[in-house]
C-alpha cells in the first residue's frame, strides 16, 4: 500500500450499509462505501471497465491492474494501489467501490459527526488530530468487530464496536439508554442505541456502532488498533 500524498476531506453519508463517500480511481468518479468489516477492498465490474480503458473484460473475481499503480482519490487526498479485486457478487446499485481493511489498515481517518466530514490524517497531523481526545484500545474480533475495555455502573462489560454502519445493534434486543464508560473511566457515552447480545457462554456483551458517536469527533486509527473519541458530545 502506497503512502498518502495529500490531505483528504469530504462529506460522508451514514447509512445502514456503511459510510458512503465520494472517491475516484484514475480520475473516474465513484461512489464508495467504507466497510471495515470487509477484509479486502473491491470494485464493481462496471467500475473496472470504466477505469481500464483498454477494452479488456473484467469478469467477477478477476483483478483490475494496469501497467503502473492506480491512483485513488478521496476528495483532496490521493494514494496509489497496485491492484484491486473485482467483486465476485454485484455491489449495491449506488456503490462502485468498497474500501476494506486492507486500505483502512494503512491510513488514519478522522470523522466529524457534527459536520459529516471525513478527513485522512497524515502522520505530521496525528498529534494535533488526537489532542484532548480519549484513547480507546481496540482488539480485532473474527466477525470484523473490535472489542474494547468498558464498564457500566463501575462493572466491567464485554463491549464490541462495529464500524460498518449505524444499525448493527438494531438486530439485537435493545437495552435502552446506557451510560457506558470507555477507556477505564476516561470518558462516558450515553448510548441509547446500545444493545445486549447473547454470547455462546451465556454472557452478554454491549454492542456499539457508528451511530453511537452522533455529535462527536472521532479518529479511527486501525493501523495502531486505536480509537480516539472527543468526550464532548454536541448537537
């Protein structure tokens, strides 16, 4: 994965299917979905045909590759990739590019849920971007979620974060408003859309999703398995 060449900023839309942003590959504008639950980034067959203008077919499961690295742009920022798989199954009608953990694991992103702005954080910006934020250590789980330390009423709980969309918890039984303490008491979140999921060993865990950060500013640093949260929620 190549390094980032410029800063990135742009509006995002938070939907049940994930985080939708504008992007381009080789200057071909695309609608992209950021999905940390997907291990690999993929492009649609129609996008591959538009990007590679040599007329070669790009059947599902093939690889989009050119004679030089392809340039991906997320608003004002760009970075190169050598190849991208073509999706084996059709993507959603309004999505041509799914950005998975292979890309997200190489870059740091800031999300401002107040202004609906996404920005790529460059290494020299990291200190300022995370200043006054609460650090939360993340541990990856096999299902694409991220476990993190938390407690409710002073009691440790098993907690998981799903970054793929806002409605992951809606499928579990609602627990009502909960005051969740993250990072060993460093910050609290009142999470009305938290849910309690049953685990195979009869324990329960708290499930959060991106909707839990409404009104906040966060930094997602998957390369270092960190989540940074502004403790101040604003309308």
